[in-house]
């Protein structure tokens, strides 16, 4: 009887210790922020937001497509979800979403998307360089292409549709007298964000319509910036500045030509469906159990 009691006591102690260990490890259960590809500027900013706001949340790495799929699943079930988000993006046209306020300014203010060319492209291919330099459109333009892709078109089909419907705008990008008959190859690096798939394929199709052979190369953000710095790519139209890609840009800015914004009014931050009743990042810890 004494041995049995002793055995039970040991088991009880072990159970209590295990519960304590797992309870501490889980911190009572962290909330979850659904992110995108590791290394993306918005992921670095979100890691900083978790630190600066002392959030009891973990950042889940995934992909742009997986983030959107998680968002759809949660909205269909009317569940709470917080994701890394940016505009322009088709999700804002499809669902009622809002940015959480960022009083500490971790995500910065309004951003722009810039066109970056390799050194020497202006001399090697002046017509393509001029077209890239002239490329400029609005968030609504980009969102229209993104939404067509999301609804089932290929990126090239969506790009050609937009070009056909916006030929006057496209004509402003093309150097006079160089509309067709051009030759040579242009390599475009880009990150596989929905926004950058849209912009890169529009530029690709405009250049192809002019006669160029164009190769779009999808890579992660770090490889894209290293590649443009080394001259592996002729250009990128996917540079989020001055915040999201600041670290990458600072490393190569003396090795590239910054042609300036091709889109203004961009933004990054934490995004939730509008039915979520909090409005600020500062409130996340109060309702972390809803974001599992």
C-alpha cells in the first residue's frame, strides 16, 4: 500500500511538472499572425512590431497565396484572423478589410513601388530603358490586373486585357517611333507577390508587343536585389521603398539606377476583416485567444 501511494505521488509530481513546463513553453498559448515568404520586408517589419508592441504572438511563415487562402477560410467561417497585408492587392477589392492602426509607426507611412535598372542598361538597350523609365500607373490599374488573375486568367492574359483597355496610357510609356520592330532580350526579376506578378507581366507584355524578347524570373526578395545589383537582371519593377525593401536597397543603391516610382500610394501593415472589433495593433494582446 505504501509503495502504491509512493508511486502515485511520483506520477502526480511528474504530471504537475509536465503541465508547468508545457504551460510555460506555450505562454498560455500565443496568438498567430499569418505571414508570407520569409525574408520579405513586411515580415521583418512584423517581427519588429511583435517586439516593439510586446505582442504575445508568433509570426507564421507561409506564402502570399497561402496567406490569401487562410484569409478566405477565416472570412467564410467568420473567424478572427490577422495577416500581413499590403496595398495594392486584390483582397481589398474582394473582401471588407482594414489595417490595424500603428501608433508606433513600425510599418512606416505611405510607400511607393520603384523601377530599378542595372548599371549599363541605358547604353545597352536605350529603348527598353526609356520604356521602363516611363512606366507609371495607379493602384486601381494594378488591382484590376490582380483581380483578373485571381479570377482565373493567366498573368499574360490579364496583362494583355489591361493593355488593350488602357492603350492611351500604355502609349505614354513607349518611346515615340519605337512602338514595334525592336529586338534584344530583357530580363525582369520579381517577387511572387500578387502585386508584382501583375506589374511585371504588364511590363513584359508591353515590351514584347514592341518586339523585345522578355524573360521574367521569379525569386525571393533577397535574390531579386542581389541579382539587380550584380547585373543578373536588367530591371525590376518591384522595389517597395522607402521602407519595405530599404535594407536590400541600401546594399546595392550605388550599383543600380533608380528610375523612380512606377506606382504611388502603396502601404503595408497588419490587416484584419472589418468584423474584427479591434482597431489598433496595441489591442492585439487583449484578444490574442481569438487569433489562434
